[in-house]
C-alpha cells in the first residue's frame, strides 16, 4: 500500500465498493428481499390468489370498502395491501 492520504472521496468510494461486494440481496427497484418469493401481480396465478385474498377480507370485514394490492411498477412484486374503510358516518 502506497503512502496515500485518506480524504473524503476515499471513504465515499470505500463505502460504495463495500456495498457492491456484499450484494444487499434487495431488488433495485422496490428494495424487496430477493430471497423472498412474494406474489407478483403480473403472474396470473398470483393475481388470482390476490383476488381471493381481497374477496375473503371483504366478506369478513363488513366495514371494509375496498382493498388495493400495491405493487412495484417495475417488477410487479406485491408490496402491500391498502385497505379503504367505509366512512363510519354512514352508519
Ligand atoms: Zn420491484
């Protein structure tokens, strides 16, 4: 190793290479674990499962108005369900 001054750029670069070296195991688009085989809205079978899931929830919770399967726009990975409840004032 040469005699080298360690400046801010050195440490900036150092941090970057460290990240690249040990792949963080997350998808670059939506930061989901690549190990986790989640549902994908672009997969026909998965979509059916998502539909069934929402149908079941709607049947179970009467105060639920709708449910939105929120997915990654890049890879279609299902990220979360957003639940919309009925306005309580309606009762
Ligand atoms: Zn994604």
